[in-house]
């Protein structure tokens, strides 16, 4: 493990010495120090006990600094081509091009160079250290790129914003570290699709954070599709700060990557707010998909719903850690957490762990998890009606993945979610591609 | 149409059917009655192709062909339909999606083109109306939230849409009140013709006032011990089964 920390320390020294004494360089130094005191987690760390990082931390990733300023539009995945939306394209984390409408898009790398940046606090984020892991501190320590999307108040962005996080060949064996920030002002609404993908099967360490700031009475629907290269290590921290009466729905679909650590952390920080944390982790071969949900109820009268479903094939492994923290002033909290796993092979496995920390006395908090294989009785019933076994299986698997759709209202997001899942079925040879 | 010849079957080393022989011709309605544990549901499951049972002796011949090696879906495609005693719920799979796929799978096996969703919905709605059920069931998950009686009626709805050659009703009347029973019986009777056959497995004589059988058989300890016409059912109702047991 020392290998990774030594290597990354060298990279950091080289990196932060380039920047003059500024608000961001001191923030970087500060957070790098926090990373060092934590180090890379071991299996004895409670929040990482199901995820072995030995292989990941044996690699020497260098900081990505080769410029990739152009993006060939022909690389846009087929599945996104028909979407009528505002495309924001980042290559190796750097903003390369974008289209906007009634909202503003800023290049984070430029903002970080401004000494008097008015968005300093939003960029740094004010999240309590004790709830952050090494990937998040590293993300702050190496922060030099990304995009900042600003939506003013009472604005409804009609077409979805489509953020493409693309990793080109320059990302090979590198740490690609970026942060996307979306700030939605009072009574505004937006739909955001994020699609992460790479060229070929390159090995890279993607360390991305996404900050959502939802001001009072705002509404966001977010669909994130992570289809990285099969040799990549992907760490993602999604943090959401929600104001009064805000509504946030996020649906993450994990598909391509050797190792995933997917941290989602909504903070219900205003009365009457509501958070839906949905996810589908589709794993095969020997992928490992580790999902860490942390729903924080900081104020009263807020609702949250977590619905994470795993579909695991071959020798793959899934982890679901569902943590709910209800602060003592968060009375009348209504929090529900559900994790369901469908094992498609005898060798796939999943670990699921709920963690409820409740400090208020008038709350409703439920959690449940199931893991199993396709229900044989149900399969028999479908077959007894004439449906061939393969079709019966896929009907059951498909319906398993569609439960999360009940929480999404936008047609484009719904359609894309279904198409992505069907594409995975074909790629996994669960159905023929015709 | 259906010939069961000296059928012996067991599940996990327990022999349940011990030499069952039965012949059902086209257009006939047969009823099987018997005490609990006699093997009635086992017979129904075996006919539908449930893989938990082992056939140790005998044969089942449907339309001249042995179906012992056929999978459940092949049997359904050949025209066998089992209305389950305890239909299960399948959350997430809607009634309409399920039925359309079933109907199209059967059509495909006969070389017919699949029905488009619109065409299917039209047919489904007609049948739903005939069975006095609510159209909204089409969008609901299969049997989810249905009462026992609704589930049984849903089995008959499926039967009327899939239009089998041979329908086996496994205690379809159990737990139904008179009104539901009438509707179920009407649904079954509407399908009766010279080409189709029915095997009505029942514990109670009452159903047979509504679905009148041509033949009644009594199944005791895995074998048919007596056969007769519909009057046999009335005899059983007044005398019970003990005179036939042992």
C-alpha cells in the first residue's frame, strides 16, 4: 500500500508546486494532508471491508496532464445520438466544448486560477471531514478541472443537459481527477444526464466528484451512466446539498469498469425536501461494484427513498452499504432504504449492509435487503403459459431492473435508462441482439 | 385427445401416483374428485410439465404423441393449459405484457405472426368484459394485489385468451363465492365445443352443477378407483369417500 501513497505524494508535490500561493493551492495542500492521514483503505476499514484495493493501489498512475482539447463528435455513443439536449463535453475531465441555453457553463480550470473567484465556497464544498473518504480528499487535492453549471432562479431548463465525461488515449495509466458542479437557484428545475465512457480498454484511475447545490424549491432529475473501460478503476463522489422544499432524484447505472466505488451523499438541509437515490449495478466477469449511500437528514419534515438494485453475473461482486443519518432536529423524517440483488450465476456474490444512525425521536425509518436468484415458481408459471425458458428469464430480469423507473418522470431519462439496460442484456449474451 | 396410461410418479422418494389410467376424448368434460392427498394436484402439475416429479412408469399421450419429454412451454404450445390452484404473483411483469408474450409464443410455435400490442389489447379487453373483470388489470403486475377469487378468474381469463385444446382446472372453485363461481363457469362453458376437452379437478361437488361433466372419476391414493357419470359426484357428496378408500 505504501507504493501508491509514495507515488501519489510525488505527483502531488510536482502538481501543487506549479500553482502560486492561492486559495486553491492551500485548499489542495490541506486536503492532501487529510488524505495522507487516512491513507488508502484496507480491508480492516469498516467502510471498505468488502472491497479489496490491493490491485488498484499497486499501480503507479501518473497525474493526467496531456492536453486533449478536441472531441470528435462521431465518438458520441449511439445510444445518445438522438437526444435533443445541451451537450457539455469533457475530455479527461477538461471542459472542451458545450452548448447552453438559459443557464451558464463555466470552465472550472479557469475559475480555479481566479484569485477572487466568487464561487470559492461552492467549489470547495463545505462537507464535514468525518464523512469523507480518501478518494474525496484526493479529488480536492488534485482539483484543477471540470465544469461549473449555474442555473439562475425561476428557470426551467427544458431540454436535458447531457454531460459527457470521455476518457481518451491520453488517460492511459493516469489519474483523471475532476469535479462537476451544478448550482440550481430557487424554484428552478433541470434534468441532467451524465455519461462516462472511454476509448478501448485503457487502464485509468477516474476520480470524479459531482456537487449539486439545490436551492429552495428547486427540482433536479439526474441519470448517470458509467460505462468506463473494463480495465479502469472508477471512484465517484456525488454530493447533494438540498435546500427547503427541494426535490432531487438521481439514478446511477454502473456498467463498465473493473472496480467501482460509487459514493452518493445527499444532505437534506432544508425542511420539506425530498431525495430519491436510485441505482442499478450491472456486473459480470470479475467486476466489483461497491455502492456507498449516505443519506443525511439534517432538518425536519424531509423524505428520502433509496432503491438500489444489483444484477450480478459470472464471478462478479457487488457491495451495498446504505447509511442513513438522522440528526436530532430532523423530526418527522421519513426515510426508506431498499437493496435488492439478483444473482444470475452461482459464483456471483453480494454483501449488503444497512447502517441506521437516528438521533431524533419522531421518525420513520425502514430498511430491507434481499439477495436471491430468479424465482423458479415464477419461471415455471411463465413457461406453463407457452413462454420459452430464455424469454421467461429475460422477462423476469427486465422487470427486476424497471422498479427504479417508478421514481423518474422525464421521458428522455426513462427511455435512455431502458435502452442502456437492454444494451447490457445484449452485451452479456442474455438476449440475442435483434 | 389425452391418454394417461398406468402412470406412476414420485417426488423425493415418495410415490404419489400409483398406476393412474385415464382416457379423455375430444369434446369431453371429465372431472376428478378425491380426498386430500390423493394426488389430484400432483396429476395436474405433472400434466403441465412441472419438473419436480419423476415418472417411474407409464406414459402420457396427447394427440397421439407422448409428452413425457416435453418442457412446460412445449406442452402449452401443443395446447395444454393448466389453471393453477394457487396462482403466484410476479411483481414487475404486467398482466398484459405477460399474456401478449404467451400468446405470441404459442402463435410462433404454430407458424403464425405475432399480434401487435394494439391488436392484442383489443382481444384482451373483450375477454375481460366477458369475465366481468376490470380493464385496469392489464397494467397491473401479474396477480399482484389480487384476491384469491380474482386470481382464479385471471386464470380463466388467460385460458380464454390462449384458447387451448385441453384445459385442466386445478381446484378452480376452491374459495370462490357463488357469484364468482358463476362467472368462472360461464367462462369455461363459453369455450366448450366438440374439439376441446376439459379436466376439472375439484374437491367439492358444487362446481359440477355449473360445469357439467360427461364423466366423473374418483382418485384415491394415487389411482382411479371408480368412474361414472355426473351422478357419481352426487353420490360422493352424500356418502363421502370412505366407502371407496381401503
